[in-house]
């Protein structure tokens, strides 16, 4: 079983819809949580970086962390065709363990 | 803003040949990470360096070696290449090992 589970999709939603992307994890040592967006054949682009349980908002994006349930989410409001990409959750443990462990990624398509 | 630079962007090698991938981190970033992403897979951590010293090691084959130089750029040396080494190789950098990792555009290695 992978340490980080992510629904691979694909997920298609109409433009303007709210998108919800989710990951679960099993390693309680994970303390830092990230969401990356990756366009085809490009490098992952950091969208959100969170540590505490709760919500963090940045523009149309909201990251939610629930450490007690080992569950993280990314919400995209007012989705745009340019949001079409693969979204990867990533996480790492605390000091001394810097490697990121990724989910498998969710392929998202926003339909105009 | 300046980003992580990787060279070359594309590389084609034959089996048993050697390849060298280069990574130039974002200015002032002193920590470099290498990841390997196979087709349709999530990035897998290979190795990282902080202040020119290896700081963490993942599933890096013994045929691969890496180092970080005095100007903080890093090189990944791959010898006795195998078909299975064909993948996207990403470098990421951060301002210290406890901070967000920013990814470069990747080097696409094809082994024939």
C-alpha cells in the first residue's frame, strides 16, 4: 500500500464549477503538505504549502488539512480551462527528512 | 522571477552509455533535490544536497551518483544506462532543507 493515496481520475468538470481534489495518507510522521500543478511534460508548479490542520486560502485555491483523519484537500473555485492539468499532492516529515512523497496525481480537465 | 534551470532538456542515449544532468538552483537556494518521474507515475525522490553535502537519499541506483558544487549547482551522473532509466528527471531547490521545494522544467532522458 502506498503511503499517499490519490484518486487518479480523470476528472472533468464544466468551467466555473468548484473542484475538489483529495489525498489520504498513512504515515503519521508527515507534517508538511503541498499541492503541485503539473502541465503535460512540464515540471511540477507549487500551488499551496501548509503545515497546520485547517484551511489556507490563496486566490481561487483553498488547501485543507485534517491531520486527525490523515486527509488533505484542494478546492478550486471558479475553475478555468487553464486549470486543466494534473494535480499532485505531496507531503514530507519533519526535520531531517526532506524528501517529498507524492500522490499519483489527479488529471483534471475543465470543459469550456 | 528566476526559476530552477536544468540542462539539457532532452537527452537520447544508448544502453550502457553515460549521461550527466545539470541543475542550477534558484539564486540564494542552497538545497537541491533530484526526482525521477516515469511515464504516468509520480515523482520519486533520488537524492538531495544541502550546503554541498548529501542530506538525504532515496531509491537512487548505485549506477547513479550526484554532487553539489561550490556555486550550489548540482550534477547527476548516470552510468551503464538501462532502458528502464528512460524518464523525466526533475531537480528542485529550496532556501534551506525545511522550506518549499521549487521544481525545474525537467530533463527528458530516453535510453535506446
